[in-house]
C-alpha cells in the first residue's frame, strides 16, 4: 500500500480514509470496521466524494450488490460516468 492510497468505505454514506502502510492489517481492518458508514451499498456516495479528484486506478470491493441512494436524482452509472469524463 502506498503512502498516498485513499480508501473509501461506503454504505449509506461514504468516508475518505487514509490508512498507514506501517500499521498492521488488523489495525487498518479495525479502522475500516469502525468507519460508521451504515449498512447499505450505495456506491454513488463514494464517487461523489472524489468527483473533483483524479486517481490512477480505482478498485471497488463489494459483494456485487451496489445501489444508488433511493432518493437520488442521479443513479450510480450517471455518477460514475460524470467522474469518468
């Protein structure tokens, strides 16, 4: 893991976190487990956090069940396409 790695746990909300490569995997796991982002899988919330940033690569870990916020005007595909443009 790079010093510049950004990790964004997402659920009902998303939260940008910076994990240390010097910490143990268990310490970093505890930080993610205590991120308090809720229990949904609203992927659009993560992309909204990074909308004005540029990354070399984005890796999404999920159980392949991702959704957009039910009250959102834009769905996750729109949010990703907007980020990708």
